[in-house]
C-alpha cells in the first residue's frame, strides 16, 4: 500500500510541475469556458493548421475531395479568363 501511495504522490507532483511550467499565455481566462472548450473539442494549439491525418477516414476523404474541387475550380477560372483575354 505504501508503494501505491508513493506512486500517486509522484504522479501528482509531476502533474503539478507540468501545470506550473505552463506559460501565462496558455492559462485560460475563464476556467468554465476552458472546460467547455475541452468537452466540445475546440482546438487550443495550432488553430491555423488542419491535421488531416488526425481525422477519421471518411472526413479526410471528404476534405480531400473538397480541396481538390476548389483547386480545379481555381484552375478552370484562370483558364477561362486567359482564354477570353486572348480571343
């Protein structure tokens, strides 16, 4: 029982140390909103980046199709504009 208690103490100290090392910019202003964001899955780091490999496969496929469609529309728009400009 003493070993288990020591493991719990070490784990608690490790988590407290990790919490203390966090910068002031990463601390939430409102803990209730921070909790809500964690429950709903709001991204907290690298908000501007999309990690496609971390998403489920069907959503990745839809994302690849969507980005491909947007790319083809941009290319076709450029082609049509250049063709009309030359003719």
